[in-house]
C-alpha cells in the first residue's frame, strides 16, 4: 500500500500533473479495454464465481464484463449483482435531497445550463439565514439527509462552512438534519482545510464528468474546471485535508461509457488503496438535453435504460460495499430493477435552483434544469414500500461503512444487522411523524418482513426501541 501523502504537498502544476498520472493513464484504460474485448464462457463463469462472494472485481475483470453484449451473459451478470446487492444492502435505499444555495458559476461547461455564458439565467446566492427558510419545508416533509450543490462561484470556503453550520443548527417539529453532503468544485488545500473543521460533515462529492482528456477539454472550454488534472486530483487534496467520505461520478453520455466507467473504477481502486476513505459513493448522472447547454444535445454516446442498468450491475460487482446513487430519471419499472441490482441511494429532488423549496426562488434560475417530474417524498416512500424496498432515513455517518467489521464473518453479519435495524427504526419514526395511514400500513408490512430477517438478538433490541419510538422517544438506534 502506498504511503499517505503529506498534508502539505506542493500542488504546483507539475506536481498536479504527476499526481493525476498516478491516478489514471487514459491510454492504459483504452489498452485494457482492447485486451479484454472478448471473454470465454469459462472465464465469465470464473469471474462471476469470485464476484458472487463479494470479493469485488479486478480492473481487467471489470473491463471484461463492461464489454459483454450477449443477452444471456448479461443476464447472468445482473443476477449475480442482485445476489451481492441483496447480501450487503438488503433492499435498503437511502434517501437524500439536493439543495442549491447558489447558481452562480465561473465555468462554461457546454452540457450545463448554469454555465457562465447562459445570460438568460437569473443568478442568486442565498444567505445562510435564507437557506434555513428553504430547508425547513424539507424537514417538515421528513428529510434528514441533504446534499448542498454549489456551482464554482469562487465565493470561498467560509460561505460553504456557514451554510453547512446553518443547516445543522435547524430544528423543526421532531426533525433535524442528520447529514449534510457537499457537491463542490475542485478546491485548494487551504480551502478544504476550512471545510474539514465542520463537525459531522458528510460526503465530498466531485464528479470528473469524463475521464477522456480530449472530450473533457472540448466540454470545458473555459473556467477553472477546464484544468483536467486539477479536478482529477481533487479527492487527494480532500483526503489530505481530513475529509473522509468521498463521492466519485461520471456524466454518462459525454464519452464511451465503457471507458468512463472503467476509468472511474480505476480511480476508486486508487483512492481505496491510497487513503482508505471512511466511505465511498459512486454516481452515474446521465446527459439530459437542456436549453442553454449546447453540449447536452449531443447524441453519440447517449446511454439507454438497459445499458445504464448493466453499468450499475457491473459497478455493484466491482465495488460490493459502495453506495451507488441514482440522481437522474428512469421509468418506474427501471427504478425498481435498479434498486434490486445495485442502487442503494436515491437523490430525490427534481429541481435545482436557489429558493425552490421555500417558493421564493425564481424558476428562471434553474436554466430549465429539472430532473424528471417532482416527486413527493411520501409518494416515493409508499411506492418503494409497495414493492418491498426499505426507504432508509438513517443517515448517521457511523453506519455508512459495511466493511467496518473487517474479515470476521460473524462481526460482519452483526454489523449488517445493526445497519438494517437502524434503517427500520428511522423508517418507523418517519411513518409516525409524517406519513398518512395508507403509507403507514403499506410500510408496516416491509418492517415486519425485514424484522424477520434479523438475528433474534438484534430483532429483540429493535422491537424494544420501536416500543420507545411509539411512546414518543426519537433517535433510538442500535
């Protein structure tokens, strides 16, 4: 294992370029895809045999699976992914909501309506107190896990820290925000050090968008984001600053998905080996045609629902303990399949502009960036429960890493049982405080089914705490 870099590494252009080359070499990714373009039935069987036991995939194995086109072989891969996902996440789907404090951005990304050149956009930066007014309706609906989405506004880390602190300080009815994630631009070490001082800060999400340097340069013609190597090394600087939970992602549709997904897995392997982060997430947003974003209308690499589901399945096999986030739309039947084969986290929100939840924002500030139809939280809870999935409202940082038990099978089972129990306790609280009678009834069946799957010791402890929840206590956890 490589030694951890020193916190004061010199991030000169030369050092940044060298660090980026250590993370990934695009030519090597392309070469690996060429070397693994075909797979025999025996090789596929061997790969799936190991993957089914939760061992993950090597990069050559992942490259091999990503290029499978035979329908029957893809079905075997997807079935194996479903088995692995069931073992680790057991039908739990974490729910979070995006909040956009500002739509100002100095970059000019061709696929994004928030791009600097879109002069039709009404720009706004929300003060911390006004952001609290926007978050209260979300608390009153039952949300406990938020992601603050920032453009590259150059407003500084202190503003980010202030709004995170403001969100954590809120109380409404019986609710408070348990976890705040950040979707933030590439930052310098001193800026990240300010954020690392925030107590209970959640995941630092930053997407490379595409790992292909030529496509990246074409899609990012101007602004700080145009620096491929600086963005690629963002997670290194975050780890050096003390941030422990990391989020990776690519925008499917910008380039060949096989290349970008394999490159992302390469990046994930590097981060896991080098920094041992507390938790890792993967996001696969898909390119959506949007007015004001000329790059969003390109169709060469668009990803259909079947290929998207297959990418999720391969990723689940490659990274069996990693949260995979769904944050762009899919039809209801596709979402249900995704929950079963690999998606463990849904970003529920559909609109992204300052003031959208408090009804005092200008829709013109979204640049028509509306991701699908608005989804009421209770409607989503009902529909997920109806098909046997557990809406997961427990966002405690200590519960994010199923690998915490190490290699001890009994300890691993106990850790998974505690995770499942905490999800059920959080769901019970949500149902009592926010849900209608119909939703309580349909979700109660899911809770009973999941309780039956727990070990007797954990089930008894969970039932005791549920009785306390029914008596009015909140925050009961194992």
